C-alpha cells in the first residue's frame, strides 16, 4: 500500500472519531466443549510428569524436562495447544550439561541444538553449528545419521569406520533413521547389505506408525506422493487422518491442502470433524486452519465464533499473529458487528513491544494501521509505536506518526496539536489531496 492510499483511508475514517461498538464476546460453543473434554486429562497427566521430573532433579531428568518445554507444555486445563518455554529449557540444559555423564551430555547437547535452532538468531545458529560438530566428534549416532541422510560428507576426524561403529548399536535397537544412514554409508562397500538395510529401514518406519505420530504422518505422505514406495492415496489419506486425530499439525495441514485442491477422495464435512478433533488433540495448525477458513478462504463453514475461539487458544501460546488477526476480526466486524471493546485489550498486548527489534515494531504498527482503527485509537496506540522506532526506518516511522497527529488535528482532537504549523499544514494538504483522489477513483 502506498502513502496516498494510506492517507486517503485515514481521511475517510475521521468521521469515526470516538465511535465504539459494544457487543458481547462470543466463543465457538461446539469447539469449546470438545477442547475442554479432551484437554483436562492431558493437562493433569502432563502436570504430574513435570512434577516428577522436577522432584528427581538429576541431569537426565533435567534434559527430559527441557525437551518437554522446548516442544511445549500445556498451561491450562482448557487449552490443548502447548506453549514452549525456551528460557527455562535453556537454563535446565546448562545445569544438566555441567553435571552430566557422557551419554546424558550427548543428549543434552542435541536438545540444546534444537533449542538454538528455534531461537533462530545468527548467534544461536552459529552456536548450534558448533554443537553439531562437537556431537559428531563425540560419535553421537543421531547426529551422524542426520548428516549422512542429508548427503553431507563426514567431517575431518570422523572416519567412515567410526561412523559405522556409532550407527550399528542403533541399528540393532531398531532405529529407522540409523538404519537408513548405515544403508547409505555401505552403498559402495557392501551393496548387498546396503539394500537389505534400506528395506529394513522402510519396514521399521512402517512398523513404528502405531506408536509415533510423526512416523504415521511421514508414512502417510510417502504413500500419498509415491515416495520410495508405490503410491496408494487411500492408505495415505487414512494414515494422515490417524495422525491428525492424534494432534499432528503436519498431517492436518496436508489434509487441508488435499481438500482445497479439490480431491474427490475426501468428504469436506468429515475433514471438518477431523480438524476439530485435531485441535482438541493439540494441533495448533488446526486452530490456524479454522481461523483462515472463516476469514480468508471458506471451505468448511467455520463461523466467526469458531475463528475467534481458535485464535483465543493461539493467543494463549504467545502467538502474536493470532493477536493481530483477532484484532482485525473484532475491529472490522468481519462476519458480525465491530467490537472495539474486545479489540482494545488485545491492541494493548500488541503494542507492548519491549525487547522486539524495530522491524517487528514497524510490522505490527503498520498491520494495525491497516485495520482502519478510529483515529482516537491510532493516536493512543500507534503514534507512540511509530515514535519508538529508531535507526533504519526512523524517517518512515516518524512520517507515519506525524500523519496520525495531522489527522487527529483535522478531527479536532486536542492531544494532536504538537506538530509545528508548517508540518501540520503540509500533511493536511497531503491528506486532503489523497482523500480527493480516492473519492475520484471511486
């Protein structure tokens, strides 16, 4: 959106100054009932597991608890969507690493590598790469398997014989990934055993589907796409549905893709039920599908109340995008009347950007600005956000803040008189010209 369009829109909404629409917040009753019934028992079981690990307090228990926290744990008996706690997990891993034996140390370093990957900063990724090298030097079989399967060469100091020796115990224990990696390592030196191991890896992947949601999802996708096996769409869809019902976000996403591609093998009403069950099982992707289905691309017929309920669950996990989308529905009145009473507390959460980079502050401020909020709210929340941005982008941010003040002055708001007369007059002329251009275009 260019500045003229933005300015025209602001001018057209000056008449909304002070206008608030009051209506009760609604929730999706059917979704709420399903989630509450499915979540309470999971929450209690998980709380018991966390308490037991905290009570033990040894390095291995700290590593396991950190793994749970990185994956995400339930924070409410009414919300099935897990929330990660990376900071606490990092602290537990450091404590575990300091007192761990060799085996626990390898596992702790591996999980710390996963945590650093989730942080995603350049510093974290550099540390993750260093840990990867250290794990390879320590002969950690899962790290070796990942490297070999990715097709990367073995690092200096790790011979093929040492890699094979590290993988063999995992192969004997029935590890599918280690079996696949060993098959690749032996492709030239022992092609007969390599072929046998490849077949074994496939069988291990298939046999693990009863216990592993991830394996079920992977096998379903392979059947669906015909990857490393003859395609069988019916079996692939069956496995993906089974995984979705156990909370696999990847599986429910793939089923949604299949529905939206127009496949005749899936009944839309049935997949709608699967999506609701997947949400109750903890798939945040299901909540996202429900919200998108209402606001962007309706297929399943989820209601406004369904979307708001799903977004409320996502907000409790710290999802900033869910906050933005909730504000958009409430403020614009998509599917119902605008409800700024419900939107304002969410806006207040969004504008608390402490610790966020300026790029994120600018992104959120511009997203909120695009929602056509009344100018009173723009002055109260957005103008300070734009002013807080320094460094690169400061000129644009200051321009946006000045524009809001000029629009507020035009609307007769006393608090919007801080601009110099020259600056205010220039911006008002721009606002009026943009508004006239927008009206002519219509």
